C-alpha cells in the first residue's frame, strides 16, 4: 500500500486535502467520488533526499509546458478523439509529432500511465507544473460522463480564448513599453554623456549657473556614479518583495489595492469577470455541479481578493441563495456580470449566459486596452519631449549666462 496526498472539492464547495493509503491513485480518486467529492489531485507522498528533491524540482520547472503547448495538446487531442481515434493511438501520434522535446516527454509519460490502466485525468495530474486543477477537473468530468472528446474541445476553446486575450493585451502594450524605455534611455544619455561635455566650460568661466542647470549636473553625476548600484538595489528590492507578498494576507491586501487603482482597477475587474464567467460556463456545460465549479474557479482567478469574493459567494449559494445575488454582495464584479448571471439563473441557462458574459467582457477588455494605449502613446511622447526640451533649455540658459558674463 502506498500513501497518497489528495485534494478535492466537497459538496459544499470547499477544497479538502488529506493523506490516504491505496494501491494506485485511481483507487484514491474512486474513493473520493464515492464520498461525493470532485477529485482534483492524488499524488504519492514518497519522500526523497532533499538534494534529489531540489534537483527534481528544478527539472520539473524546466519541463513545464507553456500556454501555447498546452492549448495545442488539448486541441489536437480533442480533434483526434472527435474523429474516432482511440485515446492510446491519439496520444501516440501526439508523442511522435510533438513540436518540442518537453511536450513529447510529457505526452509519452501520460500515454504510459494510461496504458497501465490509469485515467487520462490521473495521468495529467502527474504533471502539476503543466496542467492546472481546471484542466484535470474538466477531463475527469468528461471521462465520467463519456464525453471526453467534446469536453476536451470545450477546454481547448477556453484555453485559446484566454491565450488570445492575453496576446491582444501584450501586443497593445508593447509599443508604449518601447516608448517608455526610449524616454528613459534618452534622458539618461543626456544626463550622463551630453551634459558632462559642457561642465568644463561652465567650471572655467566661473559663472553662477542657473538652479535648473546645477540640478541637472548633480543628477547626472549621481546617475553616473551610483547608476549600477541603484539598478542593483532595485533588483534586490524586487527579489526581497517576492517572499513578502507570497504571504496570503499581504498578497490579498495588495490585490485589493490594485483593484481600486483608477483606470487599471476597472480593467482588472473586467479581466477577472471574463476569466470567472468563461471558466464557470465551461465547467457547468461539461456537467460539473455549481458548487464544485465555484471551488475550482477560485484557483484560476489569480487574484486573492477575487478568490475570496467567490468563496464568500459560495457560502451563500450553499444555503440556497442565487449565484448572482451572492456575487452582487461582494461588490467586486461589474454589474453586467451580475445581470447576465441572474438572467441565466432565471431561464435555467446559467452555463450559456456565463459564456455569453465572458465574450462581452473579453471585448470590453480589448476596447479598454485600445483606449488606454490611445491615451498613453501621445502622453508618453509629450512627456519625453518635455523632458528633453527641459534639459536642452537648461543648457541654453546656462550658455546665455556665459555670454552675458563675457559682455
């Protein structure tokens, strides 16, 4: 008998964790199902020496699949199963034609586990660095309902939508980021290279320089002497802040403040609403109960304040309250989300309305990002021009003061 550490969502929507003994992880999953739980993970608890564990952890991080590889794997597997291929042949094909070595290694491991009698969900749970609880939960629901191909198709659509939205936002913000880097680089070049060329003339003249010119000279000296140390100090602060905000209490406080930031806070709320409704709708459409779906959704939001709001809403839903009214009490999601979810509950089409709300929120995120970029680009350009003009004007003022001294 081996010992397994498991995680599951119970009937009330809470995530339960523990350790049990069984022959295989499939036995643990079957045991959890008999208790009415929705299994998320069942992993062996065998411990290795700390050095081996460290090396294995590093190796797993390198092997972890990225979003593109995961989406491609899910999409191609769903297509092959939908075409009538059996799971073993589909996995063999994907393992032989995978575009990267790490993808082929993961697929081969999954295929070996499935050929040994394990389920696809349990095989995927062996790679937590690649497949999240959402992926495993949906695949397990598809296997239980006998609709694995269709479920994988829905999961593939979910991943493609999320990837498309993320790429749209990143592409839109790329140009403003380049402008910011160019602005900072131009100012640094003027202060550390151009301005020092005039300092000897100012020193030899003995003239009293304007306050703005003295300030720029001092700033250039500081940046030249302490620039590398300032950069190192900034990197140190970033690295030191990571374990600080790893604490759930501090992380939730930070997430709460980010949601209240003007402009950006509203954009984050729209993005969270899109992720929440699309994940919820996909889970419900594939036969996952509402309480279990809410328990899984909490781990996919990436914002602890939003996850806590969903957890609070789940408590009210367990008592018989509606999902829309429960979410409305959290004051976190947009009114559009609440209205569409309430309409879905009234018409018994919660899954369809949640997916419809996700489409609307995705479009709102794209529109808001485009508007933000439309405002940021000229603002950054004007700010860069003003800074450069200020430095040049300060130099010209100093040069004119030298001419007055000569006359």
